[in-house]
C-alpha cells in the first residue's frame, strides 16, 4: 500500500492518525475534517462515551475513517493502544496521536512527521515548554505539575533534552510500535510516561518538536488531585525498570525508610518538650521517610514486586503479579467509505 504522503515528501509512508475520544461530540467532527490530505487512515476510538461522539464522527462521511466503539471505558492510554492496533492492522507505517478535543493543531503535523519520516528518530512528541508565549492559556497548576514530572522523567530516562512528557501530540514509527510491549504501559494518564520509559530501555531516539499550547472552550475530565500520585511514582517505576532493580533492592530501601522514619519519630517525641523546633524537624523527617516507604511500595506493586519482609525469608508475603489491562476484547470497528 502506497500512502498519499509521497506527494508531500514522506517516502510513500502510510500515515495513520489515532484519535482517542471521550464525550467529544462538540469537537470530533472538526478534528476529522481538518486533518490534511497526506493522512491515509483516521482511527477514532470512542472510549465508551455516553454521548453521541460516534454518531457525529460517522456523520463526517470521511472515507479514511475507521471508527472503533468500546463498550467499556479504558482511559486515554487504553484507547490509544486500541487505535495503534487498528492502525497497524490497516497497514500504517507511521502512527500519529491527536486527541479528540481539538487542542492539537494539525498545522504542526509536518513538523512532527519530518524527524520520524527522515529517520532521525523513532518517536517525536510535542513540547510546549520553550517560551512564555508557548505556555499562554495553560493553567498555572498544570505548568508547575508538568515541570516537576519533566524533571523526574529526565532523571528516570537519562534523556535530559526532553520536556513536557505529558504532551500527547505524538508520532511513532510502526516498527518501533511492534518492537515494544504496550501491555507494560498504563491505560490512564501514565501511558505517555510508561511509553517514554520503554523507548529509553530500547534506546529508541526521541525528539521534541516545539508546538505552542492551544486551549479553547473544552474542559478536561482529569482531576489533578486524583492522578498526582500516579504521575509522581511512575517515573520511579521507569527508573527501577531501567536499572533493573530487583525485589530485594526495593525491599531493603523500604525497610531502610521505615527504620529511619521510626528512629526520627522516636527522637522527636522524646525531646518534644525541651527542643520543640528540633523535634518538629525530626518528625517532619519521619513523615518524609514514611512517605518514601509508601512510594517505594507503590513502585514495587507496579513492577509486580510487592513488599516482602526481608528479615523473615520463610514467611514471605504472597506475590501478586502486576498486570496492566490491555485493550478491550473485541471492540466494534467500522469503516466509513472505501479504502
């Protein structure tokens, strides 16, 4: 299959755009209709929307459209994984991901496609972190949170040139997709972080492309308070995988954190009356150590290495294999028009 892209200098590659959509009836038609002619396949994955997102998408009558309707909501990451499977099965050489809310400007598609199509990298992603103007319209809490996650992911992956790891405007080669195990990625907001971790493990070159933030009347369905913990401990999970940290190493770190926290709390409680300020510092340290132990435990669970008491080798806790749900079984797929 020869893609339309040969007319635009992309080496005859078949290019697919995966559009995860949840309750996007107001935006999905515009997203589909504004995709340029160089796109061969459009895969819209309706993530069990309670509204008529699918009907609106189908109503565009775009012959490139493949509509997938999920019976169960799997999250943005899960929807993207289903979309990639459909795109690969349809013969895509390059897969683009654009959200269904219209925040990703198709005018920047050529900029994202160029480094992937010419072989400079296997994965390209947008970044909004290159100037003050590029962040205009982005809520301040998101700017701060994204900056923190950026720093953690740079440490975790060793790729210091990357920024804005939660930017979902991405392009990836089909051979790269086939070479990594997407079942090791989360189905929710951590999908992009997990994917960057897998790419780092496989030494796949990743490149940032400058794309300014674009916000309209759409509202996010993600509550920061509900996902903050996941976004903070996922980089630690990525780092543990990268350095092949085993169960014993995690357990020793957990026990050390608990031990330090207990000692600090004890000294702080004993000397609380005489040295109130110093005791408060010790108690704060105890709280930090306890939080570290909790985070390490979450990392262990995610790696399939739950806590096992290292001082009681004969009474090890039962090991529960961590399984990230894959794509929904047998989603309904339909094509609009002829290929």
